[in-house]
C-alpha cells in the first residue's frame, strides 16, 4: 500500500491524463465509471489529508466558493486585437504594408489558424502551474476569473513536458461547442430562463459568473494559440512550432492550423478552410493569418499598441441559404414597434437550424416585394440574427401572397401608427399587452433574473399578478404557487432571483428599463456620468446631450429622459408602469436612510414604492448568487 501522498499524486496524474484524452485529444481512454471512481477516491483522500490538496488538483475544477466581485488583473503584456481583411485584395494590401517595413515577410511563410468565435482570455503559468486566469478587459487590465477558468475542463492546471518559461501568459479563446450551446439554451428555455443570443455572449457571460459552480455547469472549453513571456526564451522560433509546443505542454490547440510558404498558398488554403468552418462543432468566423517566424513579430511591431502587424483576421462573408417563407408574422416590441418576421421552412445556416428570420420593417418588405409563399435568401447577420435578404423571383409560381400592411395591432387590435419620419410602425396603445410582455421579458433578461422567461411573464400577466416591472418586486412565493408550473422551491427561487437583481448596478437598470435610445452602452455612460437616478432625472436634455457618446450621433435626439417615462411616446399617453418604477428610484425621505440608487446598488429600491418603507431585506447587502 502506497502512502497517501504518493497515491494522491498518482490519482491526479491519472485523472488529468483521462481529462486530456477525453477533452483535448478527443480519444477517451477510461470509462466514465472508472473516472468517477478515481475522482471520488482523490476527493476522499484530500478530505482526510487536506495538506494533499494542491491548487492543480483536478478536484479543484469543481469550483471554489462564489466570489463577491472580480479583482482586476493587469496583463504582463497587453492583449491586442486583430485587424480584419474581408477579401484577397485586403490580405494582399496587408502583406504590402508589412513588406515595406520588413521585406522578408513575403517569403517567410504564414501559419493559418481557425479563428474561434469566443471570449479571449489570458492564462498565467508560473513554473508550469496555472496561477491566474483573466478576461481580456480593455486589453491592459482584465478581470481575474481564475476560479472560473479552473472549472474549464481542458485548461491545463499543471503543464506536461518541459521547457516552458518560468513565467508566461498563454492566450486563448474560451468557447461553447455548438452542440453544448444548443443544449444549454434548451435547458434555459425549459427552466423559463432567458436564452443566450449566441455562443460568444454565452461564453463571456459564463466566464464572468461570480459563482464558479455555475461556470462549471455551463461546460466551457478553450483553444490556445499564443504565448507572451517577456525577457525569456521560448523553445519555438516560429508560430507553427509554438502551436506544437503548446500542444506538447497539454494545451488544447485547434487542429486545423497549417503552414504555407506564401500568400498565394494561403489564399488556396483559406478557401478550403472556409468550406470547413461551418462543419465544425464550434463557432469560427474566419482564419487568422500570422507571419510564421517569431523574430519578425518584434520587427513588425504593433499599430498604436493595439493591433499587431504580424497577424490579421481573414473574415468571410456570411453564408446564404434558400428556403421557403411560409408566413409573415408581426411581433410587438417593447417600444410598441411592430417587428415583422418570416416563418421559414427550417434550414441550416452555419450549423444552426433557422426557423424564423427578421424582415426588419414594412418598408423593406415592400421595397423587396417579399411575399408569403416565396422562396427567399436567408443569412445570419454577424452569425446571430437570421434575416431575409430577398425573394428568388424566378421560382415564383403565382400562388404567392402579396404583403399588406396592418391597420390594426395584431395583439390588441389598436390602430397602427405610421410616423412619417420613421421606417417603423407602432401600436398606438401604450398598454398593449404585446409591448408590456416584451418590456418585462427584456427587463428580466438584462437584470439576469433567472427563471423569468416568456412563458412565466405571460402567466404572471394573465393572472394579473403583475402589470409592470415594479410589481415583480412585490411578488411572494405564495402568489406564485397559484400558477401552473410552480412548486415551493421554484417559487422561492424566482422570488430570490428577483430580489437579488436589486443588486444590479444603475447602468444595468437603465438598460433594463428599455428607454428609447438607451442601450447597454448609453446606459453605462449615463450611469458613469450621473451616478444616481436622482441626478439623471434632474439633468436637462442639453446636459445629457453633451455627454460624449450619448448625444445625437446617430440622428436620434438625446436620450429620452426617464422623467418623461422614457417614452417620447406615440399616442401621447403616459406609460404608467414605467413611470412608477422610475419614481421609485427617487430617494425617499420616508425611507429614513440615505437611499439613493447608486451605481452598484441600482435596483435595490425598486420594490418598496407603496408603503414607502424599507422592505425587510432592503438596505442590507444581499449576497449575490445568480442561480
Ligand atoms: Zn397593440
């Protein structure tokens, strides 16, 4: 019988090897049951001998306790972003520019790597041990998400092989496989939670969960492709060797990378890779072309310390497919805008099955003469929202039905308004159930209220338990139990999630309220500038318009003020629901404390408008546990 220390070391080695075989090499060499048995043995051993629990132990992948906030992490070397080339000509221009600085680049060779569409991270290794993992942040400073990255199963905690620099940052891209992403969204839909828009956002969001157990449950993966080790010698002279070295040390490296002698060969290979990308189980939005010899990287340098000259992303035009448009339907958005969309014969685009696509607005449908029953070209803009490009007129049979603009709202049958200066049409009814539903679902998604998706919001509205977002904060578990689909536990969970959302910062709240022209970015600027809802409400439109980035850059008037209910509304009506919510952000003397919705405690006071007293838990710091 071996000593416990030796056995623990052996188990760690066996388990990590099995992990690597399974996740990195994609060749499982151990049954799940065997793996579980070894894993449990190691857990038990570490429980009896806590001194044997090392930071690189695979048991530490299960996730540490939730953090309250992320520390900032300054990258040893800034994380750069890549310039894009959208065609061969742009790629040739890139080479020409480089050759003017360093003529050898033309014959130095290029590596081509699949560009993973995920969230960029930096992994710091000291003496071969994973010590810090950080998000990209602004490139100079990111967030320390070490505990979360430990749960990413194919991040090596201890490197294999030898020859690594004592201190190095390994750069990679954390991503969801397409299959895992689809599964994740199915799970969220069933749980009534807001679905993720795309794998990239889902990856970034999952990485920034304060509770590492949530990150772990999501099933992220990583590909690595770059090393920074300032002042130290790398055991690789070229990018191609570096990728092989990363693999030898145990890092997952995307396997379709190639080495080509020059740009004409690169173009041939890029064409081949373009066909391949849609068949992969992970989102890839292009090919990264890198000058192969690493010595030339330093010579070429960077553009404004922002983009390296030695690498560029060759992006592809989005895939287009043809399918049948079965029907044109209209959804009422949270601003009352009528959003026409196409119901399609299911078609696969970029590895995702598309059944609906946006038609943007009625003008566009008419300009392109898109008819029900048409064969249409469909694409996914930015790989996210599918859209109809136009009809294939040659395939018309004469049975297609021309589109007619609605005069009445499809949800509440109120008159539809067509403002002369806008392409959008609007339902004139400010309490149109369609827009209230959308605005509450949007609010829940932005405020990250888990468990509050379309179905549940609809049920709450139907049961008249809520009329607006402010009502959410007064819901009790007992009320929820009167609805279908709630048990004691799920009712309490939803109430807890709603209450926890009071901890969201002011910027998130502003975005969540869905004020016209206030997206996430403008909300951030406003929150940063004013700090409190009170200061914002007291500000004049001129003052708001003067804030950099908020003004009428895109032809919109400056932000519609919350004091106007956020709605320069059509119909002239006041949005009562929304108005009330914002009033609750006014500091209330009756609350008896310095109650201001500050950045960092934005929504805390949403709930106690009626009594004007502090709700029992308000004012104390609620522990933030998204679940
Ligand atoms: Zn309506």
